[in-house]
């Protein structure tokens, strides 16, 4: 009888020799090195398959509190991307793990619908109709191009590269990432990191490599947002017609961080038009805390400062290393536009965030 080691070795051998990229690997390198590549490739898909499980648990723990911090567009695009990849990788083990990622993404979407108590029923119906319509259009495209597997896979990776753009913008608008599970973002970043390395090793298509680079860079930027936006004093992310964000004030007690009633603090406002008022003359104001802390900078310990700067340094160093690897692999002048385009997109998001914040502040002043 075959023991577990024999079964695993047999599976790896089949995986290596049945894949054209792995045949290329066997012809040039040792079997052990090819095993390592196959193992890293599997790790990439395992991280992707289980990446949203911490997010599901996170939303179950907090339910209505942080639903507003999850971008609907992120979930919709991710589901659409996984549809293309599952069909493109059909009859391969990768499609099974992608199906698991698809199920977990749908679970997050269902949580958003169920837990968004402040999201009016009609808006929930509209969200479901729009999402399902987009996914049906994706299935129609898949049906017509079902024989062109490479095209479907490329579309899937392009969509995965774009999936976090809306979440990055929402994080900037809310000035917090508390709705996101840090473990989920870590697993997603690890998945892209493993996939980037194996794509380089297997000499895969440039489109796939650039798409994975985009996705990995955006996840690093979200890590940067988690460092910049201090979530320690965020107690609630709410959805309403008008939400007044009062710095340093607890939503549940009305007290600031020092335990006293907060007075003479400048308020900021963030508005999401997704709440239908019961009375057209009423305006709902929801006080929440922001990332602004009443603790003075000079009271922070030097250790915290060192850790903060170390986190920033690690994020920038990782991005620089990955970019250098990309340049070294392609070695063409046009590739410089890839990281520049990311910077341009993030710059546009920053300007958009600033513009929206100004509009909301002016609107609040007019109301008051």
C-alpha cells in the first residue's frame, strides 16, 4: 500500500510533468527545485482560497459596526474575476481553490446585505440587482469565449489587479481601515507575493506578471493606510445620509479619550447617500470617532515611533525591491510606466478624497 508520502510525491510528480511550465522547469533545473516551485504555486492559491475567512469572522464579530468600511465594488469585481479564473482553470486543481475563494467572497457579500441595518431595503435590492446583473454579463462573456482559456485567465487577472482600487479610495475617504481584517489583507498580499515569484520563475506572460504586480502594490498601499490611519479610537463606521465625525469622542459614551465631555472640537463630515429618511425633513447625524487622537505627539513613546517608522520603511522597501525585480526581469524602457501609473492613480484618489471632504464640509456648514 502507498503511504501518505508516496501519494504526495506522486501528486507532485503529476503536477510537475503535466504542466508545460513545469516541463520547462524539469528540463532546466533539478527535480527538487521544481518541487519547490510547485509548492510555492500551491501556497499562493491556498492563501487566496482562505484569505477572506478572517474577514468573515471579523464581520461576524462586529456586524453592523464596520460594514460601511467594506467596498461593494471590491466584492463585485473579485467575484467576477474568480468566475473568469475558475472557468479558465477548469479541470485543474487551481480551480478548486479558486472556487473556495469565490464562496468566501460571496459570503462576505451576503454579510454586507444582512448586517447593513442602516442601508435601506430598496438600496439593498438595488445593490443585489446590480451585482447579479454584472455577474450574469460576466457569465455570458465566459460562455462566448469558453474555448479561449488564456483570454479568460488574462481577464481574471486584470480584474484582480483592479479589485482593491475602490477599497483604497473608501479607506482614504473614511480615514480608517478598521472594517478590514488585517489577517485577510496579509493572506491576500502573501498570495500575490507567491504568485509574483512563481510567475517570474515560470516565465509566464507579461500581462499576468504586471497584473499581479499591480495587485500586490495595492495591498501594500492598504498596509500603508493601516499604519497611517490610527484605528485605536475608531469605535464605529456608520452609514447615514450625513455622518458628523467628531474627533476623539466615543460613540457609546460621548466622552473623549480622557473621559470628559468633548467640547469646542472641530467636526468633519462624511456623507454616503444610501439611507432613505422616514421623514424627508429630517437629517440624521451620527457622531463617531475619527483617527484624530487627543494624545499629544510628545507623549508618545519613542518605541512606538520607532515601530511606526519601521513599518513604513518595510512597506517602502518591499515595494522598491519588487519594482526592481520587475525592471530587471523585463528590462525595457516602457515598464517604468507601470509603477508610475500606480502613483498617478493613487494621486488622483488623493485629490478626489480632498475634493469630496471639502464639499462635505461646506455642505455641513450650510446646513448648520
